[in-house]
């Protein structure tokens, strides 16, 4: 039997290898196809495409900058709002709550993840946008109105509301992943920390330090979802490609532009420009994810070093 | 640590076999029926249409009602947008396309074969607004609409608006214009009306399914429902939507000044009047935008919506079914139109449509033999 076992292992290895290779091939294939289809636009507009500020499809004038700006800023808003909340929920569920409480809350969070994004969008138009216009936005302008990001006309539709709804949308996935990561930290570590006289807060810090890379993964996952979100964002961001300091002004993101226009793009150069936008989205996602990972690794390394010192 | 999954006895060879099978099923011929065939095994003729979202309710109603009369013909309509409808016809991926605005000369030339424009129903674009204090209808002209969307009228109590609305006490509030962010036949009709009547608009924005809006003025929403939702939710906003949507949502609609200087309320009657008044100007190929017609009771922002078909049908069976469907829709199908808030074609236009349907051919022979005439 040992012979067949060795052969089986070989085949098994081959299958796994081909699975990994296929993923690589798919990504390379997507990239190649996109570059090929975007070529007319790349050749015609060059680097001006990335720095242009006007998007006028009728005049074949395409500038990606406001969309890149909108994509990055709205995703940052979403992550900044969602991550602390997700961490709080996950830590509570794993470290503090009794199973009686933790189970229903976990269930509710998973339920939140199953809501289609168009429902989030509708809810955002009819509930969140008026709430921002009449309450939250007014509050922010009253107390933090000296900050340029909270100045300008308050319509309820704009970058801020889009970021807010995206935060809600990524909350379940970030929470669920962080919870699972925390659960894999060995119980012995908590017991050891407690045995050394650590408080609950200090114990949690030890646990978080050990789960850091997993948490980083969760955040990157959430960020990726935020960057790629289409429907809900289109419905509340105002779809107006502009770069303004105020978060209450309308803006637009790459994903939302593609969702709204791809089906109807009949012109060849227009279609090519939209595909180049897809390529830009690819690039933005890659860079943002890489930066996020570096940032988180840097922070956790420093935390670990200070602890050791 | 043994993982439970691996302890289940799966022979690696079987696993590999599954993998191979998966790939084989991906690369092989699809199991489904062949798309190009005119009929399937049950003898049903499938007509696939795609395009404008505006006429979707009536096309679906027609498809189901026609199916009751001709059970062998099955019409499917996919609302993918006017631009996609034109593209589908050019790429021959649908049996018929649908579009709110006529195809351009350039696109028609690139088709390589003659494409017929068959007007089916009429719609209208209305301006809806959110001014809670204003109870009587707002009156707008092409000039004031253009100035609002160009950003030169920024407040509701601007004297240019007050002049047309002496009886209204318009608030001292910023106007928020809302437009369609996606490519849309509604935008084409709206901008065509403004471009025909306001020179500055023609210069700065022009006519387009996806116009170049002035950066920093107003905001975009996706779809008629998106614009509707945002106007409903945002005080002091104004937006343009299809009449059908505005009626279904029971929102205020502005009266628009037409060529003879009257402010006209949008309704099926005023849209029909606009179509009748302009029917004589319709060109031979039926590609026509009504925008800005005159006459008492004629609403200026009315428009036709079209079904696009090749004059020479590649398949005799399908061609006959398509001609029958189009004939039925523009004749007996008319009685379903009003309930869905569309306006029917004027008599003169129906005559022109009849000639077009009768002219359809397949392999150099007429599709409809004998030729149809109106049974009245």
C-alpha cells in the first residue's frame, strides 16, 4: 500500500498546485483582458487620464482623479467608522459575553451580512440621508463646523452618507472575521496573562497583539468590500465627480461610476475609458490594501516591541 | 493535528476525476438549447427584445397578452437601457431592440443593413420638485429650466422664476437640481428640448443620453426611481422623470411653457395633443423628437419610444412572428396603453407604422403576405 499512498500524495499535491495556479491565471487573465480593452483609451489620453478632473462622456473627455479621490475618501470614512465598532463587538463577544448573549448577537451580525446592498441603498435614501440632513449633520456642523470637512451645504446626500452606509455594510464581515481570529488565540495565553496579575484590559491587549495579523486581514477584507461597493453608494453619494474638502458635498466613486454606466456605454472609446477605470480600481485597491497592511504591521510591531522592552 | 475532512475516505484519484469533470463541463458545448434556432422542440417561436427601460411595463403587458392570442410565439423583453438596446440591434444579439431616442445616422450607416424605427407609444418627461410650502403647480419655461441646471438660477425666489409664478410665494432657498447619472433616454429627451429652445444650453451641454453636466451644480441619481427618491427626500430639490413614474408616485409636476406660450400640465391628453400637432413634421424614416411643439394643450416635453428591427429579417419564421407582434401591438394592443400611463400614437403615425411593418422582408420576399391593412 505505501506505493499507492505516495502516488496519491503526488496527485493531491498536483491538484492543490493547480488550484493555486488557476487563481493566478485568472487574475493575470483579467489584467491582460482589461489592459487590452483599455488600450485605445490609454493610448489616447495617456497619464492625463489619471490627473484629469472632468468626466464628460459626450465630449470624450475622461478624468479619473475625482473618482479616485471619492473611492479612497469614502472607503476611509467607512473603515474609520466600522473598524473600532467591529473590534468592540468582536472583543465583547469573545472575551466578555456569556454564550447566552454571544450566540444571538453573532446570529444577528451574520443576518446583517445577508442583506442585499440595494436594500442598504434604499434604506440610506429614505432613512439615513434625512437623518444626516436633519440631525447628525446639523450636530456636526454646530460643534465641528470649523473643520472644512463639515462645511458646505447639507443635503443628506454625499460622501459622508455614502461612507456611513458603507461602514454599516462592512461591519458584519469585519466583526465576524475578527471574532473568529480572536477565538483561535489559545486559551492558555489568557490564563497566563491573568495568572501574572494582568487586568482584563491588559489580557485583551495581549490577545489582540497575538491576533494582530488576522485583524489586519479582516480590515483589509472590509476595505476591499468598501472600495468595490456599487449599488448602495450610487444611491446616496450624489454621483457628481468633484473634489471638495467638505464631506457633505456630492462625490462619486469608481465602482459606482462603472455600475451606473457600463451597461449603456455604446461608444468604443467610452467603453475603453470605463475599462481603464476598472484597471485604475484594481490599482487603487492594490495600493490601498498594501498600505493598510504595512500600516497595521508597523503598528503591531511597535506594540510588540514596547511590550518586550 | 488531523483535520476531520481528510479522515473521510476520498481516494485522490476520485478527487482528481471530479476536478477533470468540472473542467470538461466548463469548456464543452452548453447543454441548453441553441440560441440561433427559430423554434425550440415544442415549436415555440422565441422573440428576444432588449433596450429602453421606459416602455418595459407596456412591452411586458403586450408580450403576455399577445401570448394569449398566439400561444406559439413567446416574446421576452429585457430592460437594459436605450443605449444597450441600440447596441443589441447592431450586434444582432436581440431579435428586436428598443430605444427612447432614434439611432444616429452614424450608427445606422455602421449597421450595414436597413434598420426600421417603429414608434410604439408616447411618453413625456416631467419636472418634479420638492417645495412643501407650495401647493399650486409651479410654472417653468425652457429658459428657466436651463438656467437652473446651468447654475445661473440658484435660488427659488429668483425673479426669473417669480415672473412666471406671480401667484406663488417661492422660498428664499437654494435650488438643488437632480439629474440622471446613468445614460438615459429620459436625459436625451430633456436635453433635446432645452437645446432646441435655449442657445446657451446647446453650446454648454447639448443633447445627449449622458450630457456633460456643469461640474459643481446639482447631483446625479441612477434611474427614474433614483431621481424620484432623491427629489422626494430632499427639500428644495428639482428633478426630471418620466410621466409614468411621476403619476405612479403622485408627486407635484411643473407646468411647462410650450411654443405658443401656454403653460401646459403634463398628462396623457396634452402628450397626445403634442403628438397630433407635430405628426405632419415626422420624417419618412420616423426618426423624430417632438420636443417643443406649439398649439394649445400640447405638452412640449413629449417623446416617442421606438422598437428597432432589421428591415430584412434573417429568419422567415421569426420575421413573420415579429411583424405580427408589431402589428398587433400598434393596433389591438393599443387598449392596454392608457392604463399604464402611456399615450397612444396618433392615427397619422399609425398609418406610417403600417407601411413600415408591411415593408419588412426576408430573403428578398415580403414577410407579410398578404399585406396587412387595418381591419376597421
